[in-house]
């Protein structure tokens, strides 16, 4: 289904029904290109035993992103296995719909982009979805696409004022869906291999990424023209004298300050926003140092409203996962690094909050494709054993499911 054929229900305004529950939504692609998912069977509980195939479309094993729409519905981004086009899939807003998910929307891909090195799906300043991609072609161009906002027109309607039987005509502003649901692909200046994003406290998007020379950059939407390429402040080299950047992750804490974490060899560094929604960040500070290279890391908001970072250190079977978190909830005080788990083998890691704000740590083994989850018991303590989730899987993505649905 093309974007032009997409149902307009997504653009009809916000849903007012209260959510009936809050569950973690676990999406995955298999090496054969099957897109599937499973939910927690109840709030803060375990997951369904089996996966449900989401659509008959065959997708590429990666990329895969998950998010929520402005109304709280699950949304996914994957790449079509045949065309390579990005595909956007969201839950249907109609609770009586025969299928839980609306028909996939083909977002295409930018001209001259054979494949994607990295993709991001995130809500923007309007509350609607934004997609960012980096190209595998020479030059590693950065492209951007977003859901268009509704337009407003004046419409004359007839009403009967309270206390009278006489109808009168009044002219009122009425929201109507955009003629084109998604904007065209727009190229942002610059070149990156990996890209990550978070929202500023005021809703503007902050992008961070690393180029082919392992140099990190950051960019932020300006407030005056957020839906145009010129509405960005421009890429800023944030290396700060460090070299060899391997990964960036970012998050916003309970004080609404954005933090960026960098992985370089056996060390993790941190830089923090100086004021809420400010363009200014601190210099890099050493966050943690280990006796082996850091393989990967992930960050999330924790139960005390502060940030929580987890990282696999070392490589191979039984490698430790270290954690470090803001002890005051949203201040500059952090716990000492501590081992919270061991992974079966090298793994991609993702943290996701539960309904009760405790965290779940998800691990996808890069060798076998087996996925597992570990549950947090208290801020500093985790379960002793992982719960298998299935496999083999090629990519996983997590988000929150806060809307009623039948399954």
C-alpha cells in the first residue's frame, strides 16, 4: 500500500480514550525476513510464548525500529526485502478493525540510496513521526522524512445556540488531513554512518552520529523552521579532542536535560546539556573505565526518574554487563559501575521500562540470534536468570503499548 493510499484515520486528531494497560511491545525480524512480535501478557509480566507474524511481506533482516504515534499506538519501521524501500506500519485506531495493524505504508527511499547503514524513527516537535536514514552509498548522505501536519480551513456551520430555537450560521476553523500524509525525502547536509536521536525538552529533535572517520557530530532543530532542512542548527563536531568513537547513545533525564554517552575502546564518556533545551553541552567527561573493550551500550530512564546505562564489557561467552545510574534521580551523582548480569555471548542490548517503571534488559545474541530478557528487581538489583524469548532473530526493537487492543 502506497503512502498516497494510506487511510486518513491517522490524521483525524488525537484519541481521547484512556489506555487500558501498559505493556512492552517486542518486535523482531528473522533472518528469512519475517516481521513478528509478542507482547507482555500482562503489565510487568512475562511475554507470550509464541510470536505473531505481523504481515506477509518479506522484509530485510535489518533495519528495524519501533516507536509510538502521537496517540500512543505502536509504530514500526522496516525495509522491504524486494525493493529495499522503507515501510511504516502502525496499529489501527479502529478497535473493530479485522487486523490489529493497519496496512503497511510504502515510504520509498531517497534517490541514489541503494541501502541504509542506519535508521531512526522518532516523534518530532509536532508529535508526529520522523524518519532519519544514512545511506550506504559513497558519501553516507543523511536523509529525513516526516508526517505532515493537518491543515486548517474555515468552515461555515449551522448551530442552535443554548436557550434559543433559532439556528445561526457561524464560521469556525476546522482541521483537515494533509493532502500528502508524508513529506518528500529531504537531504540534510553532512555524512554519517551511524545515527541516534532523542527529543529535547521542548520537543525538538536532537541528532547525534558518527562518520566514516569515527568522528562524532550533533545537530538540533531550530525553533523557527523545524520542518525544513534549513531549520536545523547545523552539524557540530563534538569530538572534543577524543578519537576513535565507536557508538553514541543519548537520553533525557528527569530534569529534562539531554545526556550523550560515547563508547571508545574500554572507556565510556558523557556530555550533558547545560540548561533545559539549550544548544550548549558540557565537555566530555570520563564516565566509566574497564579492563576490556566495551562491546555495546544502551540507556533508558529508570524508576527514580534518572538515566540508567548498561553495557557489555569484554567479548565471548559469559561476558559481564555493567550498569551505572543517576542515584538522585536527575542530578550529576552516579552510582559506581556494577555487574548486573552476564550474557551468553556477544549481544545487542536494549533497555525498556515496564508499567511500574522498573526496567527490562533485552539481549540479542549476535551469533545465534537468540533473544532473552532480564528483569530489574530494585534499582541496583536484577533477576539472576534470563528468560528466553525465542530465535533465531536478526534484529529486535522495543516500545511501549499503551492502547487497548484485542491481542
